[in-house]
């Protein structure tokens, strides 16, 4: 483990949001674009906490919409830095909806976002490496290299 490594938990960020009528479509479920905005925001906050500085979104690598959230539900959005490169950070974001009346909780969205730490001129700067502590963190950490390789292969494809 590199001597500048910090625990993954140091970057953990949690936000709660109430799903309101203006956030929803004609099915009274939240717009996917609204969820994407929440994901991008929490990923940036998580990466800034880890990098202790400015970051930019490099890519939203994957977004899986698994179930809908509806008006009146509470979204609990949680994120953590799951892998690091020299200046890049992969951030895992998990969105759970909670129905206040029934107490039912559903995993609504999972996403991986790549953020890059930058200086005031927008040039990439190094970030600390990470180490996992919990079983969930170990799973995310150990599967990070395969996701990184997948991103590399995707970038190599002709556009």
C-alpha cells in the first residue's frame, strides 16, 4: 500500500433529496436527467473531498436505472471514491428511494463516474491512492482495475 493512501471511507458522501412534482415526468416518476444531475454533483463533492481541491467530470462511465422513484419519495444518494489513478478518481454512486408511507426502500440507480483533479489552470494534479476497509469497499476496490481496462478499451474504439 503506497504511503499516501487514505481510507476509501474518507471520501464517503451522503445526500438526501425529496422527489417533488417539478422533478417528475408524466408518470410521476423522477426524470432520469434529474438523477444524473444529482449523481454528477455528489461525485464531484466526493472527489473534491478526496483530492482536497478542484475536480472536473471526465466521464459518466455507467448508469443503471433499476427502478423508479416517485413524487413524495426520499432519495438517499451515497458515493465513495472506488479507485484512483494518477489524477483520476472513479466514484461509485448509489441511489436508493424510500417511500415514506410504506417504508419500502428500492435501489433505483447505480453509477460509476470518473473525475479528474485539476489545478487553477485546469491541468491534472496527483491524488492520493486509497485502501478499502469494509467488505463492500473491498469488492469495489478489487473490481476497479477491470472497469478501468473496460474504459480504456472503449476509448480506443473508433468514433
